């Protein structure tokens, strides 16, 4: 893992530039007055959208040659959750 030390001023002065130095396994240690105050690192695992998960399941089904059958009650519960979901509207801080 590559570790880069940058001052708080360097990071705040060019945040996009700091992030461009960040590799997939690296981290940026942010120093204030020579003391580490924060670590910026890439997420450990990329999250997938529901559409990506459905496509992944479809491909695995093709590879196996059969589909996995969900319990009817469980499938109904999931369908209800999907039908009733509401858009996520995060606050301006997110």
C-alpha cells in the first residue's frame, strides 16, 4: 500500500489533485502541524446497483444452466419492497 503524506493546506488547496494521486490501494495521510489528522483512502469494495446485481444473477443462471427459485413468501416480500421504495433525497452535506 502506497502512503502519501500531505499537509492539510495542500489537500484543501487542491482536493481534486490530491485525489488524483490516490491509487486503488493507497492512502493519503493528512497532516496538521506535522501530526496526522485524517486518512483518505479508496473504498475497499465498490457497491453495486440493483440493476447490476440482477444482471450478475442472470449471467450466473446462464452459466449454471438453471435458476435458483426463491421461496414464494420471500419473493413477494422483495417485490413489495421494490414497489414501495422511494427516491433517496440526501441532505446537502451528503
